[in-house]
C-alpha cells in the first residue's frame, strides 16, 4: 500500500489494550482514564481489520499495548494472526514481566519475535521508573525463557535523564547475543514532562567501553534503528532516535489503537475511526476504502521539533509505542 509520498506501508501495529500492570512514568501515569471494555476492539474485530490490511499489502503485524499480555487470550490472538493469509511475521512488544506465564503458549502460537522493554538494570531505578518491584529480575528471566524457546528477543530501552551513566550495563545484553536498542524519549503524552538522555551522549558512553563500536548497515526487524557493532559484542546495539534524527521518509508503519482508531503518524490525532465503521455494519469494501484513504494521506513527517504543531494527546499506552 503506497502513501502519497511513495512510502510502502507494510507494517501494522495493533494496540490490543490500553491497560498495563506497570506505570512507567513517561507513558502511563497513575490514575489515568481507561478505555471502557466495550470500547476496545474484540479479537474478532482486530482480525477482520488485519485481514483487510493484509489484502492491501501489510505483511508484518506487531501486537502491543498497554501491556498486551495483560489482555486475556493474547497468545490465542497471535495464533489467529499467524493463520491469516498474507501475514509473514507476527511480533510482540511487551514489558516482559508477564512472560513467565505466557512464554510457552506464545512460542507455540508461532510468535516470530519479541521486543522486551527495560530501561535500566538497576532495580531501584527500575522501581522508580515503572512503579513496581522485581521488574529487572522478571525481565532477565523472560529474556532467557524466550530465547530457550527459540523466539528471537530484542531489548528496548528508553533513554531517560535518570538512566544516564547506566546504559552500559543494559548494553551488556548485547554481549550475550541480545540486540539492545536505545529509544529517544518522545514528547508524547506524559513523556513530554520527562527529561530524556541525549542518544549521542549515550553512544559516547558506550564507546568508552567498546571503543571499536562502529555503525553497521544491519537491519533487524521492521524498525528504523541505526545499529553499531563491536568485536566484543555478539549482537549489535541500536539507536532509534526519531526526534533528533528524523527517519520519516522511510516510515513503513501505521497503528491501530485499542479503540480501533487508525493512526498514520504518531504526532497527529488525525486518522480513521475504523471501529465506528465496523460497528455500523460497513462492508469490507467500504472499510478498505477508508483504510486506503487514511494511509494515502499519511503525513510526510512528525513534528516533534515543533511541539506546538502536535495534535495528538493520547497516552503512549493507548497508542502502543
Ligand atoms: N507495555 C509494552 C512495553 O512496555 O513494551 C508495550 C507498550 S509500550 C507503550 C511500547 C514501547 O513504547 C515501550 O518500549 C515503551 O518504553 C515505549 N514508550 C512509551 N512512552 C514513550 C515515550 N514517550 N517515548 C519513547 N518511547 C516510549
Ligand atoms: Fe506499561 Fe509499556 Fe507503558 Fe510501561 S511503557 S506503562 S509497561 S505500556
């Protein structure tokens, strides 16, 4: 599916819930409003829409949230996605804390890869960021478990002012063969009130430990990370710095929120209310037309550098990252 700038949109992110067992300070504050259960798309509705997207060329589907594993039946949903014609890859983004319970079912369902989010290996800092105890140990266990089941794992870490000086410890997962990606804090939702850590400063910090770190042309998954390799690392370290290094010209993704709102760009609240169409009894052809129109009009680029132009006010937990 091409947009008006000729970008090929083949990657769909599904936020299957806005609920989460953690409260990361830059994502989902305590006391935020939750979407009513009846307003969240059923798995059947997600599957119908995904089938329509695949008929338009989407090949990779990522299941995210909120915390996707906080929704009952997530593994069964992965299995159903995998069975859709045209779906070449199903991945998940999770905070990893619930994987112990669901890892085997996800592997068995055919999950192709998992991105696990962890911002620091320091337990006290992790508690401060997520509001929960035991996150670091749980994530370490989940990474080992998923790898033992043969599901490729990547680690995602948001760069925060308070994690400056600690990124090396997290990057050591790459010594064990787990790609680590550092994500620049985006001024989305409550994230705009937090202070990020400059990706270039983080890279310099890493280069002090691995002086031979050098940019490589690796492409792992569907994301826009710039990867760096070192002879001492079994996996590369990536940076996803959407704010300071815009990569909109190669953006290949659209997002569907848990309410069934199709978002062509993170920054803007414009998009298509596919839930309203679904629930009004629209035929496939009508929904397809709306998807194509929305994707065609995907904005050229985000506007994080001019926050006054941002029209999106949803929390990241409602959008899915
Ligand atoms: N709960 C899952 C998790 O944490 O991986 C999936 C949903 S979460 C919204 C997806 C990703 O978005 C996480 O890696 C999270 O750290 C990231 N994220 C949330 N708010 C962000 C922000 N303001 N800037 C950059 N990344 C953010
Ligand atoms: Fe939950 Fe993920 Fe947001 Fe943290 S980043 S609050 S784990 S949805």
